[in-house]
């Protein structure tokens, strides 16, 4: 006779169980180790009786030799203990694991939201943070992500993206404490906003718009963005430069302004620095223009040169120690 362990995901809505899970649960007898297991109300509604007992792996294994026993929910520790108890017997029962529910993609983000909520509530440091105090960490984590990409360190990229994702969750948790009328929102509002934007700006994927290639995708994107600006400004489409963050590093700022102006069809002579510009600034601007014309990212190019300089200095240091 078997011991059947039905596993469930705490990140999937209770009651959503696989067909096989419902079959074995209806066969019974069913036991679980927690009286607040989220599936209990749904099983009771379906007429499935569940006995709440203290988990005893050895007793479960012994009982399963005489008849089917169904255990609802199990963590890694309990499963390991059940395995050890079975190995200790001369005639162990069959142990079957039936997945009752599976995590959907993105399910662990729910865990991040829960952890962030506990930190904000119970950790003195996390509790006192504001958008302003967190801003430096947001920039720092973004640059650390960029560094792992430049270094081709994909293992580190995973970790650094997690640190950056934490910043998004943290800011959303801080905002959740404000009333909605005062600009409050939560992580679901953040996700809803970007989902709506992506769907709206990709009509060739989510609607019946047809495109011939990447260039038409970009054209549609800019047209939709212009319509969005007009909607925000009461019909005035505003400037194509609206939304460019002026606080970013100067090289990337200049390159972004150039890209935006080019998309809007600004005259080519606008790429010439205005009279009165500082000589060094004008020369730097012209270098950015040259990089733009060559399809290069001036920020990335300068960073590459800086890394090369770093490596040469380190090599010199090693030779002179």
C-alpha cells in the first residue's frame, strides 16, 4: 500500500488542484500537519475529510504498509524524514508524490512582496527608509547590473538583477503606505502600469496591426508615445524630449537627446553646439555626435576605455611591486 504525498504551492490560489490530486484526496484517508492549511476549506466544501495531526514520518510510513495514507502538503524536511523512515524498514511501502499545484512563472515574486512587507514592518532600518533615502541604492544597483553585463558574468547578473528588483519592490512598498489620493500605489499597480504600456505599444503582437520589420515597430512606438503625451497634456503632444531624465550622466544624456531629436526629424544643424558653449563641452558634444553617427554608445565606449585603463594600471602596479 502506498503513502501518497500531495504537494501544493503556497503561491497558487487554494482550491486549484490537479485532477490526480483530487482523485487521491477523495480516496483518503487524508491527513495534514496544519489546521490553517489554505486548502482545508475547499476540501471540506468538496466533502473531503482531513485530519490534522502532528507530523510523524515513522508512523506514517508504518501505517502505509497496511493501507493507503494520503498526506496533504510537505516541505523538504518532512520528505527527507519520510525517506529515512522508509529506508529503515525491511518492507517499506511505496511512496508516491502527487503534485497538486505548480508554481506559475513569476510566482516567486509573490514571495519577494511578502518578505518586503515583513522587513518594512519588523526591521528598524527598512521601516525608516523613504524614496529619497533609497535613491542612491537604486542607482548603485543599476550600475552593478550594467557592470555584470559588460563583464559577461551571467551568474553575477542573476544576483544583481535580484538586487535591482528589490529596489522596485521596496519603493512600491513605501508608496503603499500613502493614501491613493496622495499618490499611493502598490506593486500590483506598478506591474499593471507596465503591462498596459507594453500591450498598448505592441499592437502588432496584441492587436491586428501588421508590420514588415523592426523599423515599422519603432515608428509605431514613437507614434503611440506621441499620442500618450497628447493624452496627458490635454491634446498637446508636447516635446519629443519630454521624459528625458536630465539627471543622468552627461554622455548618456546627450546621446539620448540626440536620438530623440533625430526621431522627431530635427534639423541636422542642431547637432552643432550652440555659440557660446564651452570649448571642452563643445568638443565632447561633437564626440558624442560622431559616436551617434557611427551607431556607437558613447557611454559604453568610454567605459570600455576606462576598463582598459584600469587593467593597464593594475598590470603596472603588479610589475612594480
